[in-house]
């Protein structure tokens, strides 16, 4: 019955959908979940409230879809699409990826609001994790795993742990550290230090294989 009623109405206007989701995301960033009410979203999008309710059953459902759309704010997948032996050095790709992500002011604002609303509205952060964070993590993990198979990273390298280290340090600098949270250059320098340390932990080094030989010579 529901699908029959929908087919008799006018088709949804994709442009109106985009305007509504853009307005919802902007208000979410500016005012949080409570401040992004349907009336304000409709006013900013230039549509009637009934237009929103015809498309989404609740404000939370609308915000979830708007957050899913926000995954295109920082489309860094292309950095890793060609992450092979002929591509840029691993540390350069890591820096490029994380600088694009954590250097984007809208991304930082969205993430700050998501973390702040995670207790009252856990579905919002869950949607962002599923549609934004996990896809990017899988791409980066696959590139690092390929580098390990090719012998460019240490066999014993714990890729997941290193990714967690870098992301955690980046989020600290981006959201909490007063010396860098509002300064993209300071955040970038801090990221360079973190990524450099992560690369040293990951990379295969000569002394790891040479040490046993040296010990035998001394004995």
C-alpha cells in the first residue's frame, strides 16, 4: 500500500533532497542535534516542513542521511587507488590522506558535533563510522597490507594498531590540543611527526635481521 501511494505522487526532486541535506548538515555543525530542528532546516533549504516529512520519518533519520552524504567532504580514496610500488612513498601517501581529512575544517566540525552527541544520539556517530570512517580505513589497511606482502613493511607490523595510533593522535591534535586544534599548519606538523613515527614502526629495517648475525660474531 505504501509503495502504491508513492508511485501516484510526483517523483522526488533530487535537487530538493540535496538542499535539505545540505541545510541539515550545516545546522548540525552550527547548532548540534537539538538546534537543527526541522523548522530551521526547512527554512534554510527553502522548502516546506511537509516536504521534509514526506521524505524522512524523523529529524534523526534526515541527519543520518546528511552525515552519510558528508563522506564526500574529503574524497581521499584516489590517493590510495594507485598505492603500489611505483606510487609515491608510503609516508607521503599517509600524510596526504590524513592532511586532507583532518585539515578540513568542515570535517573537524562535523566530527566534533558527532562526538558531542554520541551519548544522546549514538546512531549518528554509528552512521558516520559505517559510511565514512570504515571505508577509508579499509582502503588504507589494504594499501599497507600490500606493502607488507611486497616486503616494504616489517612482517610483524601490526597495521591496525598503527592506524589507531595515528588516527587517535590526529584527533587529539585536531579537537583537544589548544596549540594546534585551531591551526591547520600546527596540526599538519604534528601529523608529520606522528606519521613519521608510525612509518618507522611499520618499515622493515636492516638491523632487525642483522642483529642475530652480529651477536653470533661477538660470541
